[in-house]
């Protein structure tokens, strides 16, 4: 397919920090995001093919915040539209929670990137059960939504 033969190789090359400038990295992320919308649901092969390269961009604290944000948005949108794996969605929710903290991997996180992480978390949280977000009154587990509230409060108070 065109996605496998042309789009994915070009975008993956565009994500490489050493060979691509931030504008090219940003554009590659946006193309991957739009591609997930075009190819539609139940495309786990696509999710698997772009998961690791996007995670590397997000984790690269040396990269521009706008590029890391575009990579996180592309990853979240891909899981939202194309992914059918609940554990993959939970993994991206975890990543969003980590990135929207004041510090990530020993570096301060820009307000822009934190806002994108919260936005992505909100999008993906719409795919999980309400009880998972709110918590189960019968058990002592806190719901996932209760975990994000302090991070949201910190973001609002710092901007």
C-alpha cells in the first residue's frame, strides 16, 4: 500500500533528530496523525509501525516542545482511531500523565507540551469505561481521573 511504501518510510526518516530539522520532524508527526484519520479503525499494524518512533521523539527532551507535542498528538490520535488494544491505550494514557507533570525525565516540561498531554489524555480517556476513570467504590483503587486532577491543577496554576 502507499502508506507502507511511501508515507511511513518518509515520515520515519523525517523523525530522525540528526538528519531532519524541527520543521520536518513536526511535519512528519502531523502526516502520521492525518494518516491515522484516513486509514481508519482497526489498524493495529499501523499503530505498531509508528509507536516506537513517536515514543522516541516524545521522550527526547532535547527536541523542540512543539515537535514532541506533535508526536504525542499523533500517537494519541493513532491509538484513538486505529488501535483496538486497550493495553496500548493505557500505555499512552500513562505517557500523557508523565509528560504533563512539571518535570519529565529530569527536565522541566513546557506549558505547551503539558497542555497537549492533557488534551491527549482527555481524548483517550473517552475510550475507557467511566468506572475506570472514576474508580470503584468497592475497591480502594483510585480512578484514573483522580490521578490526573492534581496534574491539571498544577498546570492551571502555573500558566
